[in-house]
C-alpha cells in the first residue's frame, strides 16, 4: 500500500501538518521519531526541541493561567506531563502533547520510529525506518527540525547528560548545578540567554567565547556584561572537559586563543550554546540544502523543495526565525501544498 502523505517529525511543524492533512481526509502517517538513547543524547527525541523547554509564553492562545483542568480533559491521563504547581500558562511538553493529541483526534496515525533513509529518485518515494519497516509514499513532508551543536570534544561526549548539556532551560535547575560554578560556551543570543538564566542557580557563570565581541543582540549582550554573576572569558576555547565516571563534570580546561595559555576552572557543568544543525542526514543529499544543511524552498511563499512531492516545514528549513509559531505556520502550509499537489495528480 502506498501512503498518500507521510510526515517525518513531531515538533509544531509536524503536528500542524498532520492536523491539516488529516482534516483534508488524507489520513497522514507521522513518524514521530524513536525513543533511543542516541536520540536522547542528540536532543532528537519525539516531540522535538519544545519538549525540552519549560514555559512557552509566546505561543498565541496560551496566556498565563491554570491549565490543569484543560490538560486533564484534553489528554489521556498517562500523556499529561508533570506540572509544577506554581507554573502558569503552557509548557513546551504540554503544548507538544496537545498538538499530538489534536492530530490524533482527526485520525492521524503515529509511528514511534525514525526514518533512517529515503529513496526520492522515483514515485512513489521509498522510506526505511530504524526498526526495519519499509514504506511507500506519494508525498512527503519533512519536519525533522534541528538539534543543538556541541564542540565535538571526546571528553564532552563522555559527560553528556552528566554535566554537559545544550539546554540550560531543560537542565539548569538540576541539583548538580546548584550553587556551583558553571560554564556556558558561545557568543550568540542563545549563549546570552543561557548564561543569564543559569545565574539563577549557579554560584558563578563563566561565559566562554572564542572572539572579543559577541554576535548576540546589543540588549542581550549588555544584560550579560552587566550581570555581576557572569564572568566573561574572551578569546577563549574549551580544550577539555574534566570529570570522572561517578560525579560527572568537575571542571574544564580553557585555552586563551591569543596566547595559547591554558587554565583549569572548577565547574559542575558546561552548557554549549553554539548554534544548531538541521536534521537532514537521512535525506542522503537528495533534497537541495544550503551550506549549513537547511532545506531550501524552491519557490517563495511555498514549502516545495527541489524534489517534486517533497515539502518541508519548520526549523529543518529555517535557520532564521526558529519559533514554534513559525514552525506550525509552515507545517500548515506544507499540508496545504501537499494536498494540492496530490490533487493535481488525482490522489485525494
Ligand atoms: P548563533 O547566533 O549562530 O551563535 C552561535 C555562537 O556560537 C557564535 O557566537 C559563535 O561564535 C559560537 N560558535 C559557533 N561554533 C562554535 C564552536 N565550534 N566553538 C566555539 N564557539 C562557536 O546561534 P544562537 O545563539 O543559537 O542563535 C541562533 C538564532 O536564534 C539567532 O538568529 C538568534 O538571534 C536567535 N535567538 C534569539 C533569541 C532571543 O531573541 N530571545 C534567543 C536565542 C536565539 P562566533 O560569534 O565567533 O561565530
């Protein structure tokens, strides 16, 4: 059997596409990703980047307020994420569960597996999954998002989730980081945001940046520069993450990139905020991307890609806005584009 439309990815783009495609009676199939250790470490588990955040204050329709009764009435009991009783408004995990449920309510089918390769050279497209399933599809919507970058040090890899993180908002409040020195790497808005956020928990935040000026917006950079709990290390890189198997991260070796002098700092955590990479490896270069791997749209204001019948939505095709609302918007567009493209071929 050939699927009419397969959606790969389970962030706001994927679920918005699924809601629209299912309401158009296309019975979409969503591959939401696999629950693997590798995906956990990469930050590519089902429900995407938003599922690793706390409050979402800028998604329209969810002002501050007690959502508990609404969540309980909207989601199956086991799907209601843990909710801090002091929380008001919606959280990332809640928003994602609500989107997923909304898609399910309209008949979307969901498979908890990764698509690991595709053959887009002929119609119908062929897909293979991690668990070995094979599938054929007329139209594809790629909504696999992006993931945080790491420095690529072997010592960093060793301590991922034991002190090395790429998401201060997800991990910053953990006991291991409380009242201890922490390191943030990067000089963009994310690094500013993470460093400022971590001052709530850390004794000191060392902000390590490879150049002598920040890339971040002036206002966010200024806030960091004026924060007495943030110690900025300019022209500096991380040479090694120190620690042991039992306690995880205990410090970092920094290198001044102008003088090559090294120094060792005690720290219980290192947060990388050095940008993101789109999740496009499984496409095997068959869809045109830019030099950073982000899918390129082939027409303005459309979600078509270089392959006819393949549409893209969300962060996988957007290194610029990267917002839940823009992802959901392009997810909707991709479903409408796919529906019209299928109709043009007599597939309804
Ligand atoms: P970014 O702007 O690309 O900044 C990445 C930073 O990491 C840069 O300072 C870069 O250094 C550094 N970096 C990259 N690779 C590195 C490496 N291998 N080793 C050491 N340092 C490295 O990424 P971002 O901060 O994630 O922001 C991405 C987009 O999201 C931006 O458009 C940003 O404005 C937006 N954003 C907005 C907000 C907000 O407004 N609240 C918050 C977060 C993000 P160089 O400067 O030397 O290149």
